[in-house]
């Protein structure tokens, strides 16, 4: 998604959010990520304070990428609108059209509990770092890792993508199949990558 993102050229608008709009967005993010709402929103307050001056950064781009259920993201085959939510210029979350909210990879490094963990084997690392979607065998091989059945992740869910032998997540993706189906099918794309280590969102840590 952010393989080619130049803030100086691609940002169409950047404004401080009105308090009522900011409140609604914070609430929507906490609804999607209950861990942020726990303990009266303690973690969300640390990331994005109620009285913080949140910013909306708009980017319009043609993408044929993330294919979460249409009820969540709409038709993704035409021109897409990316909303990046920032605080003091630091990107925190982003959203494609009116779809799911994703934390930035830098934010995930600070708060790894935001997303469930998946892991690809060493052979998949170079593909991940080039922005390629992750194939099922990368998760099911000896070096890959998926949660057990009792903690299965459904299709259409944001996940952290770790790499064999590395401590920090190297990407964030959206499951195309449930993790149990990834194990069973074991071919084709299992997770669609939305941001990864070294992409242009990572490089532009302030907007």
C-alpha cells in the first residue's frame, strides 16, 4: 500500500481534527481494538490522548490491493482514499476508504499487543520486505508460526507479521483466509501485506 508514497506529492489534505470527529475516530479504533479500551482506555490515552490535536492526512491513490470483505472496505478495484491519523505529525493509524483501521508498523513496535502474531519462515523475508503478499506455505513451514486452533484468527483480520529469527514485526497484513484455513489449504496468498519494514510510510515517520 505504501510502496510508493511521497508525502510532498501525494498528500491532498492535512488538517487538525475537530474534537467531535476525533472523539468518534478514537471510539471506532477502540471498538476494533478492545485492548485499547481496557482499563478505561488507558492504552489509547497513552497513544492518542483525548485532548491531543489529532490530524487527518488524506491520500488518494489507485490500489488493487487489500481485499477484506466488501462490507468492511468497499470496492477496492478503483481509486482509493487512504486516511492517515497522526498526532504531532507522527502517523499512528491508517484506514483505506471506510474500512478497517491499521496501526502503523512503528506504533506496533511500541505496542506489540495491538495485533495477533503470525510468523513467516526465513525464505519469505525478502518477499515481505519487497511488499509482496505472504503465501500460506511461509506460515506453515518449520520456520513459520500460526496460533493454535483455540486462538484462530478469522479471515479479514489485521495481523502482525513476524519473521523467523527476528524479534520485531516486519509487516502488518490482513488475513485472506482464517489461520486454520491457511494450515489446511497451504497454497496461494494467506495474508495480504498492507505495510512493511522499509516502505515509504516507515521511512516517513513524520508528516
